[in-house]
């Protein structure tokens, strides 16, 4: 058997914003039910199959704290059962309609959907409706790695207060441990957004005095988080700070970029130690960079695998919220001219693409070894919901890739945690500021359409910091309880999903409404905290508002207010 050419870290980022009790369709809980039915349950099916075959999956899976909180809630569990039953009923209705129209091909597809949803329901009941526990079983068995994230997927580099950044990471980490039974070692930074230390940081909105801000890696180290993920342009623009080996860590200079070609500076094929300034201390936090060529093979809308003509067309549905019965056909084909889906025609397509993908992996790793003499690590990172939800056949593609690599072993599929345990990176760099958003900066989340959100958010951060400093919450349980509810609303309004919804125009009104709702609740609960501290009880209107907030925002129960420390 040939020696391995290198390693593949397959990283899937599972995330959905907090939507329980906040609408159903087209925006709201339906996102959660679709994700569970089409991605999370099928992914568990795959992990179970690989375990049965004694194949170590080696997937690095991000499950954000806000997602875990929702998947563990009773509202989700009963809602998913209801959703799956409704989809089966819809499939039966469609089958009768197609039979009456003399369309046996569509009728067969409808019955196929009925069986498909029935299998998802059976699986959900088999795991006792507990998705987090089922993933945690694979995590504890060492088959996969699970990443944590910021509590509500906040866009960390732009938060105004260090205490807010610290709280998002600490509460997120604690929430992951609560649901998984152990603390993850790695974190998915929301939107892959990173900021190094800045000596004179100036808020991008409102006025404040420039001040020093620590690098995000320092907050991760405090929580014993060892690694995170970035987009390729950040590693390409990174500045060398140090070299580390068995003799220790020694500072170096930018000149190495021009002559030290054998160390792989600027390459996405090696994880790197991360620091904001030159150091002689070994790095505590490392970054893995997404490989552009490998990742584009999958996610590209034009050349990526999901665009194959035989695959299920995501956007054409039978009715407003109906099932899908047509195939991609062509990127140039109008939606209403798409051809009927034929499951038999896709049987070999994912295997063919998987073999091609594995060939690309081997080529990339082989070329890197020839250039540098090093064994490379490819990091291929994607939104988990791409597989199964957006790309119906995507889970089958993952299966074919993992089984292919398991049996030829020219490329080892390993978790990022295992990479660091087996071979410590030998480079320390200063990464620039940026994200994996369009343009590589912050513009997706901070722009002319969302500036008002950041102004509101900054005022909320400042007010909460002042409340923690002035109110006697450590001595008065009622004040502490109200501040915990206030903190919950602050975390929810900080979600990066709301400005993204506005930028992408996918759910503009929903993003505006959700941000405004949590902002208003934050202000009301902050005022209630002050009143209770002063010995006054809520009036009837305030009591109603409090009950409404508690009924809808059932997340992060009794957060640790001590997490808001710089």
C-alpha cells in the first residue's frame, strides 16, 4: 500500500439562528425542521453507517451553541415530528393528484418522498428525539470532532467591548459542554471573522476614544480553545513572526517570505500558530485555512458538483412550500422548464464526482510535497446545510468520498484536533483582519444598510456593561435573575444572522424585525433590572412584556454574568 500523500480535514459548519417561537414559514422554525430532516439526520445516518463498517469518519463538525440549544428543546422535538408527518401527508396528497392527472412518474416520486420522510421520523424516534446526544455519542467515541462557536454566532471583530467578546466565547463554550458532555478543543469563529490585536482600535460607528484591543486568539486561549478556521486570503497575507521546533520558539522576519520556500509560508496546506506580535513563547492557538481549489470543487454555483444536471433542483417546488420533483437540467434552463427528476440517473453521479474529488486531493497534496518536501493538510470547509438541504445528493457524495479514501488510504481523513496532536505546526504568524464574506472584510455585516444596527448594538453593550458595574446583582438574586434575562436579549441581538439577512436580501424583513425585537426587549429588561434594584416591582404592562420575552426566547437559561469580563 502506498504511503499517504497527506491529510484531509473535512470541516462542516452546522448553524442556524435562533428561530424557535419566532415564526414558522417562510422564515422561522421551518429553517430548523428542514435542516434537521435534510442535513442533521442524514448526516447521523452516515456516521452510523461508517461506525458499523468500522470506518472512522474523521469529520470535524461545527454545531453552534445556539443550534444545540434549539435541537435540545422540546418545542423543536415536537415540532419536527409534526413537520415530518405533514410532509408525508403532503406527499400522499401529491401522489393522488399526479395519479388523477395520469403522471405516474411524478406519482412515483411523491411516494418516494413519503418513504423518505417516514425514514427520517423513524430515525428521530430511534434516537429518542435527541440529536445533540446522538452526535455527542460519535464525539465521545472519537469518530468525529465537534467544534463550539460564539454563543449566538456574533460577528466578533466588530463587537465594541472586550467583555462582550469574552462572554460570547465563554457562554458558547459552556453551552457546548452542557449538550455534548465535554468541552470542544476547536471553535468555528462566526463567518470565519478574525481580528489581531490593535493598539488604536476605533469603533467603525459612533464616537469613542481609540484604545487597545487584544487579538481574538487571546480570548480563545483563555477558554483553552486550541484552533479555529480562516479563509485563504488571511493566510496568504499573514506575516511571519516566529519559527517553532524541538529547540523552542524563535522570532523571525518577513524576509522569510522571499527565500524560505521549503517551509510553506502563506500556504493553506499547513495550520499555523497565531499571535499578534513576535514571541518566544510557543503558540497556544492555531489556525486552519480553507483550501480554495478543493473547496470550490464543491460549493461553486457554476463549476461545483451540486450543479450537475441530474441532481434535484432546489428552487422549484410543487406549490409554495411543496416537495421537489424536478432536476437541475441546466443553469440556463428557466425554472418552469426544468425536467422531471430521475433518481436512477444520479446513482453513479456522486461516485463519479467523489472519485474526481479524491483525484484533486491527491494532485494538490502531491504538488505541495514536490514544492516543499512537506506533508500537506487540506482543510475543506463548508456550511453543513449544503449537504442534504441545498444539495440533496450531498450526503451521498460525502459517503462516497469517505469510503473511497478509507479503502485506498492515499489521503488520510483526520480531525483538526488529531492533526495538532500528531504534528505541531512549526510557523507562527500574524493574521490580518478579515472574514470569509464577499470581499474578505466586514462589508457583508457592516454597510450602509446595517450601520444603524451596529449603533444600536454598541449602545446596548455599553449599557449592559454599566448595569453590571452599578447594580447589586451579586447580592440580590432577583436583580441577578433579571440581568440574566437582559443578557439573553443582548446575546440574541448580537447574532451575525440579522445583518446577513439584510445584506443577502434573502429575508430582509425578518432580519430587521428580529434585531429590532431583541433590541427593544433588551431595553425593557434593562430598565426592569434597574427598577428591581431600586426596590420597585414591575407594573402590569411590564409583567406582560416580561412573560412574553420568557415565552419566546427560551435559550441560555441562567447565563453566567461573570462571563462578561475583559
